[in-house]
C-alpha cells in the first residue's frame, strides 16, 4: 500500500503540471497569432502548440519539426495543383495521392495524414493568402510549443530515483519474508506466494524502465543538463544490477520451492533432511543479509547526500561480508547431505550471484550543481575482493 500511494502521488503531480503547461501554451499561441495575422480566430496556432508540446523537450523538438514539414508539404502540393487544375474530384485525388507519397518518403510517422489534410483545406479555400497564413500559423504554434518545452520541460530524475528505490525495497521485502517464513518448514502455499511476488518484480522493472526512459528523454536538448544525462546513465547501471538481482532472487525462490516439494513428497526419507532446523536457520540468516544488502544498495545509488551514501555503502559492505560468512557456513552444513547435491549447488549459486552482483554494482556519482570540475560518471561502490576458493 505505501508503494502504491507513492506511485499515485508521483503520477498526480506530473499530470497537473502537464495540464497547466498545455493550457498556457495554447493561450499564448492564440494571442500571438491573433495579433500578427489578419486571420479570424487563428485556431491552427494553438492546435499546433498543443500537438507540439510533449512531456520532454526531446519529443517537443521532434514533433515540432514533423508538424511543420507535414503542413508545409501539404500546402505546397495544394498550391501547385491549384495553379494547374480546377478544384474537382480529380485534383483532390491527385493531391491526396501526392501528399501520401511524399509523407511516406519523408517518414513523417504519426503526422503523415497531416499532409493530405493541409492540402485538402487549401484546395477548398483556393487562395495563396490562405496557404501562407496556414504555414505562418503552424510556425507560430510550433515556436510557442518549443519555447514552452525549453522553459518548462522538467528533467525527471527524481521519479526514476524513487522507482529504483521502490524496486530495491520490494526485492528486500521479499527476501525478508522468505527468511521469516523459514522459521518452520515451508509449505506449498507459502512458496507459491514467494514465487508470485518474485514474478511481480518483473512488472516493477518495466515501470522503472519507463521512468528511466522519460528521464533520458527529458535530459536531451535541455540546457545545462549534462548532469541529468550522465546521471541517468549511472541510474541505468544501477537498474541493471538490481534487475539481475531480482532475476536471481526469482531463481532462489524456485530453488526453495523445489526443495519444499521434495521435502513434502519424501518426508520420511532423504527429503526429511532438506528443511532441518539448522538448515533453515542458516539459510534464513543469509536471506536477511541479502535483504539488508539490497535495501542499502538501492538507497546508496539513489541518494544525493554524500554522507548518507557513505553510511549506506559501509552497511552494504558489512552485509555482504556477513552474508558471505553465513553462506559458507550453510555450504559446510549442506555437505552433510550429499544425496541432494544438485539442489544444494543451485541454492548456493543463486546466493553467490546476488552477493557478487551487489558487490560489483556501480554507484552513480553525486553530481553537484555548483561550479567546479565535472565529476566522473560512475565509480565502484565496493572494491572487488580476492576471489573466494570454491566450496
């Protein structure tokens, strides 16, 4: 529930800002066109401004160019045909055909139909003044939309940071639940819940990808946004680390589910040793350290406070070291049950992957808005320790 409330809060704010930006941009475009042109009610200018203004300046520039090109091509086609043919079904057909061919050749995408629409409107009016006014209105609307994007287009780093933090907390919460559930031998319903939660992390990763994409687009063409561009690249590295971790946690949950199935099926034989109290205790300890490490990592890579980042990094280092120690204790304990070594090996490999992934993760640089030399893009969060002996 807290994660959902944070998500709704983040979505409500951009929606309100977007509405205000669209209304003000359309109003300015209309007022400017009404004062510069003799056209009665120049609605094409605010219409173009509404179509041009996008979430990010990158999209705004692209849409503005496509819009101006499509309208200009349609107007020129109509003017050329009007000077050769009278307005009949034949000239209309030729105009639509030529407009669509040119639109496809110019790869106008969503603005393809704007070319024949502009051509048809000018053919209906049939005056050169109307053609010029339509182009000018489009240029005014596009210019106002670009100006609004330049001034008001946000660099959306905070939502991307919060989304990565939510992903780390969700993964850590799952690991904590798995550790708590090992107080006793897990049953089918418990491991099924863990599997469902692990699979839901994939949908959360997709949401983080969307937030990061929006942040990257918002940073392009934005003046003085080199920090945003570089920081989004660092956040991308952090997301990749957490994504690999969530995939491994899903495999870890699957491994525990397999062990539980064998335990329930063969509780009177070798399977009885799968979830003995000491095995569950050591595995729960490892899972708790993995949860702490994941939570500290997601916090360290998203905070902009150097002191807090250093504190979280130190805690992360401690959690990884303790998790490694408990993992080795669990390994020695599992050696006493050689009958199920494939499941033991799978379990230990998943644990190693999470620990190694968080150890080798990269921390985004803490970009400062003050003057001075530009810091490096990323730096190692933790030094790579000596390679552990197998077993």
